C-alpha cells in the first residue's frame, strides 16, 4: 500500500487549502511555492505515487487532468499567451510529493524547458 501524502488531506479538505476545481476524478489547487505567476497542481483524487505506477484503468483520470488544466488556464487568463504542463517522476525527475500531480505553470514567458 502506498503511503498517503499531504495531497490526500488537501483533496479530502482536511487541511484548508482552497480548491480551484474538484470532481469525482481530480482536484486542483495552487502550489504552495509558486515558480511562476500562475502555478497550479492538478492531481488525481486516487493516490498514484508516480507516473511509473499509472495503469491503463487510469487513462480517463489522466485525460481529465489535461482537460481540467485547459479550463483552468483559460480561467487564469493565460491560455492564449501559453503555459507549460509538467509531471516530475522520481529522484532524477525532481519529484518531491509521491502522489502524481501535473504542474500548470504560466503567466510569463517560461524560457528554455530544462535548466540545471
Ligand atoms: P514535485 O517536485 O513535482 O513533487 O512538486 C511538488 C510540489 O508540491 C511543489 O512545487 C510544492 C508543492 N507542495 C508541497 N507541499 C504542498 C502543500 O502542502 N500544499 C500545496 N498547495 N502545495 C504543496
């Protein structure tokens, strides 16, 4: 059994992080350490520790994460200028919270995709 993270508590609203979106599959809330003017995390309600743990049965949830990202980008007013969607996986990918999440970042030009 994978261990729950702080994200499960946010999803269940056991801690007071405002939700920007929630449905039966996914939730979204602002990143606590924003790396850009807009930095939102879109997470499956179900605990999936890493992208390596994704199963075919999760495809609907993963697709929903993208359609929710699209809607939130429009709501944030950054859709036309553009934004970036990021999944980090495990140590080399820089993953810190082991409950998969898609970062929606934008609000200014983000520059090169990777930097060290
Ligand atoms: P990653 O490195 O991809 O695992 O990103 C984890 C992100 O989660 C990081 O940008 C900071 C954010 N984060 C960690 N703890 C919390 C929290 O308690 N609340 C919120 N809103 N964001 C958090």
